[in-house]
C-alpha cells in the first residue's frame, strides 16, 4: 500500500487517544504505560510513546503503530485494519486511492459473488443436498453458514464471473480460478461441497471444498482450501469464529474441533462456543484471538494417532499461551460430527467430562501395567510425561500433577522430579518459543521476532537512563563493551535525534525512547555497567572457545595460539 494513505490516517489519529479506547493508560514520564492486552501480567510493561506515535510491550516484545495494534487486537488483516482506521480518521479510501480499494475490496466482492454462485448451484443439485442431509446437517444450518456446491464443470464459476465483468487475473488473485500450463482458465473447486470461510467480521475470505465421495478417484485431496490471499491468511482465521464470539465470551471457554463438519454438527447440537482449525495447524495468532474471549480451551481431535498427535501439539501451544487446557475424547466415535449424528447430546456429555491435559498424557504415554515402566519403552513414555509436567508454568499445579503421577506409578515424587530435571523438554520449549514468536513461531512462513540477548536489554536500560538524565556522556566508559551498532545508537541519541534511517538501529532507538521515564539511582547505574561488562566477557569467552575448537579441527596453529592467548588475557571469572 502507498505510504501516503497510511501516513495520512496516522496523522489524524493520535496513538495515545486511540489506545485509550482499548486500555487504561497511566503517565510514565514522557510516555504512558498500561497492562499489556496480549499477555497476562500484573505490572504494566506496555509502553506508549506520543513522540514516536508507537507502542511496545517489554513483557512479550510485541510492538508497532496503530495499524499493528488494531490488526493484533482485533485479529484483522491489513486491508480490514486500513478500512476501519480510515473510517475513524475520516479518510475515504475509494476516493483517496482507488488502487487500494481494488487490492482488497475487490477480493471481498469476488468471494461474495462466488459464495452466491455456489449457493444457487446447491439449490439445483439434488445429489449434493442428499450428501449434506446424509451427514446430518439440517437445512437451517446449511442456510445459516451459507454452504454451497461447486458444479463438476471445468469453468462454471470462472465463466459466470468473467461474464459479470471480472478479469482472469482478478479470479486468479482471489484464488477462485487457476491457470493451466496451456493458458486455460479452470475453476479451483469442482464437484465439491463448499464451506465459505468468514473472517471475524463475517465477510467471506475463502473456501474449503469437500469432494463428493462418488467423484473421488483418489488422485485429488478430499478437502481443498483457498490459497492465501491479501484477505485470507489461514494462520489468523479460525472457522466459525465470527459466529461463536459471543458464545466463547459468555462461557469463558472455547471448544476447538478439527474440521468444518465437526464445527457445524456441534453448533447444530447447541454448542455455541465451538471453533475449528479447518485442517490447518493451530497457531499462536489463532490462540491470541481466542484468549481475548476465553481462558479455557477444550480440545477435540480425531480419535486416531494423527488426531492424538495434533491434540498434543495444540496442548503445548495453548498452555504456552496461558490457557487452561482440557481434552475431550470421543472414545466410541471418530470425531465430533459422528458423535453428534448418533446423538446430539453426545458432544455436550464429552465436553462436560473433558479431562485436564496431564490426564491425556498419562493415558497416552504411561503403560497400563506399572511394572512395564522398568522397560526401555515404558521409561521412554514416563519421560515424555515428565517433560510435559515440567513445562507447566504454575508451581502449584505442577506439584499437584507430580503427586498424582507418583501415586499412579508407585515411584517416589522426589525421584520423579529428579528424573524430570534430566529430561529434555524439547516439545514444551518449542511451544513456548512459538508462543513468543508473534505469528505462531514462523508458522506459514511468518518471521519470528528477534531473540533479545541479555546484553541488549542491559544496554537499552542504561541508554534509556542516560536519555532520561539528558546525559549520554555517562555511557562513555561503556563503549569498549558495546557492539558497533550500539555505539552508533548512542551517537545518534547524543546528537539529539530520536530516529534513524536504518530499520535495525531505529528499532533499538524506539525501545530506548519507550523505556525513558524512569530515573535510576547512581548505584543501579553502576550495577548495570558491571553486568554489561560481564556479559561482554562472557560472550567473548564463548566466541574464543569456539575459535579454539575450529582451529584445532583445521590444524591451524597460528589461529589456535592467537585464540588461546586472548582467552588467557580475559579477566578472571569472565
């Protein structure tokens, strides 16, 4: 998008006034602070800078401008955030820049037109309606969720939309048509029951198509999804979220199922806080959207090995995002859809009897016979459970489950805790990293947030203290222990500037400016300087130790002597 429009909107919306509509802001020197809405905290670490018109949370590392806040808080794509903020700022996008409207608005229009086409096609397709009825969906549910039918024709939808004035490139960009190597236009979805995917505002942004069984030759996917487009990002959208928001808010709980049929049958059975991952990997962005409405997550995945593994990944990620997690198991049915079709009350019964996540792990990994724990396989299962328990954030809850495990296995609790200390918690650690990584830990190609070293945090704290005193000279004795970019940041700040054309430097300057407001005592500054020096020598020792290994491996005596000599000159204890 052209920067002129976004800058115009930001110039009309003050970040402090805007965020007051969402948060309780308190003065903090030149800045403002609040409790972060993106993670649970007791002390405010969310800072807002009027000077830079930006915000940053020092607890979870989230940050940005008003666009970034709206997209994250409201779970919006950029195009939706642009429209929302433009309306609030009084900027008419269609008149201001028609290209912007075409880029996102046209995609909404095309998906809506496709939805209407599929719905009309369903009304004229008895074979498709028969399949839907056989699966147990009532006509009211089909109508409410706007299900449709993609005719088993090569270009039914494409020709319909082209005749309505759309261009081939529009249809390809919207993900509704594909272009063959021979240049032919074909419908992406053919011979499929169509499930429209709505964003949280209720607008259709994509589709999932389920092949009709009698047309399935085994050479195509049972389910086909729309590709990602500017308005459809599968890592951000949960199926049914737009319908279930009120139900989740009221129950303070969300029932997560695996597919559209599981969702629709559960909804039809009266479960109004249900959401579905629609066959895509659950992400931190999904969970953050849910967490604004609910504190508890009840998981239900297919009753098979793949479903069990998917549930485990979801548990790790949900717990890392501070959910209370339970698992609903349909022992006599493959999934929620089959259970509801047998008896609509089944799904509510299973939700009511859902078990805490540790019990799910006990059942999955522990052998039925405690004596089997002596075997290699039994010990491997026990260690898997210990790894999961070790990653529980609450010490009280962790202690409770260790006590329960001791009773189940007959192994002393202290022994279990010692074993847990030796157990690598790779799964739990990965989930935590994903939870801290903004868009789900690089799920679907999203970039992870930068990993902040302790040295960087100390530098930022010192620099902000110096800036608060308007005395950057107090950092002069730190120069030998700073990286070149950090020395450049100090130079820029000392010149009176509060921004840089280098994005990396500007990010660091922004964090320093946001921190400004506190006034450290002289002893606190001295302590930070000592810690900065320690971190420098600690990192230097690690670098030199690796250099020694590399030199030995290559047989490079000159490099080896140089590295050893520098190691010997480092201060004791460094």
